C-alpha cells in the first residue's frame, strides 16, 4: 500500500510544472490545507502563482517550498517519462522527486497528522509556497516576503524543504547560505586587422593581467560558519569568429559566492579598483541575487537536530555550502531559517529520484519539529 506522502508526491510529479507554470500543483496543496482549517491567501505576481497559508495564532513556524521544477532535458535519457511518477526498486522517479515535490508532500502530510493530534496547537503553523524558484525568482518568494513585511506579519521560524541531505536522510541541514553577486563586464579596445596590431587595441590582451589578478585574489578566509569567498568566471566572449580580426571588445561574466566576512559593496569596490589599476576602459553591471544569511544555534536548529536524531539515530552536520535558495528572502523577515529535505544526489539530473522509505521518515521528522516549536 502506498503511503500518503508517496501518493501526494506522485500526484505532484505528474503535473509538468516547469518554472513558473504551476500546472495545478498549488491548488492540490491548497485543498489539502483548507480541509484541515488553514486560511489561504493566494498571492499571484506576474506569471507566478504563490500562496501564504496559516492556522492558529502566536509564535509562527512556516514551511516553505516551490512547486516549480527545471525542464526535463533529453527525454530519451529518462528510463520512464519524467512527468509520470514511477516506483522501481524502492525509488520514486520523476522530475521534482527530490527538488522538491517530495518535501512538499511530506510537509502537508506532516501538517495533517500534527493537526489531527493537536487541533488546539498553541502557535501558528504556516506555508509559503511559490512556483518561481528554479528560474528568475523575481515574482515568487521575494514578492510574498515583501507583502508580508509590509503588513508586519510575524515569522519566527522557517523550514525550507530544499534537498539538503548528502549520503543519507538528514545527515546535513543548511543553517545558512552564501551571498551571490554576479558581474557583467565589457572591456573596450579598438577593432583592427591582426596584421596591423599597431593600428588596433586588443581588449583580450589588455584584460589578461586584470583577469589573472581577479583569479589569484584571496577575498577572505571564511569563518567558523562559512567557507572562504569564491570567485568563478562563468562566461567570456570576444571576436567575430574570424581569425584575422582583432576584436573591439571583450565581455566576461564572473560570480562571487561570498561569506559574512565581506559585503557586496566591498567586493564591488575591490573589483573596480583593480580595473582602474590596469587602466581599462570598461562598463560594469552588477546583479546581487542574494545576501548571505546564517541561523546560529537556537530553538529551530535545536528542534531540527533533535528530530533527526530521534528518527535517524545520528546528528546532522550544519552547513552553509551550496547555491542560493529562497531562504535568502525569508531571512529578511528576521526569522530563524534552516533547510532540510531529501538527498540531493539526483537533483536537476535525468532519472531524478528519492528513496520511498525516506519520504515517510522525512514527514515524521517535519511533524516532530512542529511539535517541538508550536505544540
């Protein structure tokens, strides 16, 4: 017999909700939450569906997640259709199985059990769900948070269901994330014939010393919570495709994943100082997609650690590694934020999957966290 978590996860996977097209996933969740007494606020922004749901009053514990998924990619590489959930050898397959429809199913079923057992719970249980996390992330959680903050909504604790586990369920939780800052830099020269370099100015040649310094710079040493800030060049383009033309400009894009040891303003200033030092003609655009955030030990971390230890028999590692998540927006509300979900080994890959046995256990962990915080 299929457990309730697996059944709901399959229903969600069967909806091809490639970001930001929700394909009815949220209405499925909304109906389940309405049935157990949640007040629902639909918050659509632009092309994105979002909702905020809550039950009870007082200290607020929210569960956050996204119904959207990345595209399936090459369908021929999937053993079974990506949007037709299937179970083989104890594994649930389908796009979104790990990131993060199984987490959503585990959250909702945990809430159903918690409220059945604690109909008069003392705090407020809430859900913050978006369909715009995997793509632009401009009309999703960030907009909902702005709306909630504008009316001074209370949010004390938030658990984001991102797939945080590494080798076994619950072996790692994310209690923070690094900031992300991207630079789009154009360096200008003078186009000309490669046979007459004295009549041109090659921006590639001019840029090399700057790029070498950019690569070799140690931005900081990190701290007890964060690894050292890293810089990676992601894209670089120049030239017309001809082998006899010196290009007139070079475009390069690079990204910083930065710790709390640095601010984005300090990074920008240091990069611009380098550009001036190398006497480059340039245009520079910055995109800050998220500030670093950190939840130190406290009621939420303690509840998550205890619940994992209770069901799994081991303590999780606290980590701030990895990419960005919607936790960066939620942290602005002053809430303690952690991320806990299934194994991340197959996220965004073909044949994405999770262990069926992990799903029920994850839901029990979520329920126990609710009991620790708002019972």
